[in-house]
C-alpha cells in the first residue's frame, strides 16, 4: 500500500485535503470466496470550513478505481468499476470545546457501484445513501 497526501489551510477558517492511495492485494488461487488479485486506487478531495461561532461544514469527494479477479458469490473472473462517492456534514462545536454535534450524509448522490472492501466488518464507503447524526462529548 502506498499513500500520499497534502493538507493546506489557505485561510484561517478553511482546510483543504488531497489524498491519493494505491493498494494491491493478492491471495492464493485456492481461496473459494472473495478475490485472488485486487488493485484499488483512491483519490480523495476534501474541504473543511470552521467558523469561530462553532459552526462548521465538511465535504469530501472520493474517486475509487478498482480492478480484481474474483471468486465465488462475488463474481467469477475479472471485474472492475470506477466511481465517485460524495459525503457531507454540518458540525457544531459546543462552547468550551465540550463536544461536537454533526448532521450529515454519506454517498449523498446514492451512487451505485461494484466495490469489494477487504474489511467486510468495517466498510470504508457506504454502498447506498445514509444520513447520520453524531454527538461526541468530553467529560472531565
């Protein structure tokens, strides 16, 4: 796996992100399910906005290009897909930095794709549109 990234703050309230990663995985041909070869490239573009009053927003667009040789229920033989996934959220930082409340959506355009995630229990992308509310609190 290789990864390169660039974070830049062109303004005090804006942070930009550019990240590229490439991952190549190979397994023995005798595995009955999953993949034999998997080549995944990801390009992620993101922007975070922070307002001194505690409001903020984030948007991330990720291009994923995956090629593989699959076995079993997933497919038999080579397969590939290339697609974009966009995530966005609005945040509010509680006074005195006591926590953050976020409301957002993953895969906001409900992009359909064929993607094999190596970690089946902790997917890195949402296969369909999903809205969420998240609260993080600090207790001392």
